[in-house]
C-alpha cells in the first residue's frame, strides 16, 4: 500500500484534530465517560462526503468560467473520491459485522 500526498494530508488533519481535542482540557477520564453515538458518526460521515462533492462541483463550475485552476478541480475531485471510498468501506464493514452477528448461535 503506497501512501499518497492526499492520504498523508488526511492523516495529518486527523492527528491535528485529536491533538486539539486533548489540548482543550478534556481528560481521558472525561472522554471515557462519553459514549460514542454511532448514528451521529454515520450522519457526520455522509454529510462530509456530500460537502466534499458540493465543493468539487463548485470548483468544476468555477473552472468552466475561468475562476479556478485545473489543479484545484483535480484536488477537489480526488478528495471527494477518497471520502466516498472511505464511506463505502465503512458501509461494507458494518454489513460484514451485521452478517457475522446474524450467524452467531443464540
């Protein structure tokens, strides 16, 4: 698996968000007491993919009018593609986990 600039950038952004969360005064004990909301996580993921798609579409239309560069369009489309592939991967893992749970004996 090769690491592209885009995946490295995404990893850096995630690390930066995690760093900011830990520096905001939240201790591990407080974070452990908060239960993650799976539904909200999925909603945020889908919303993020939609936002990236809209940005790519807007950038493409700006390129047609001459207000954006081809590099900006390619970058926006690549980010949308990565976000969509991530969403599909998560969906596949959720379905796989559900199928595994359904195969468990009661």
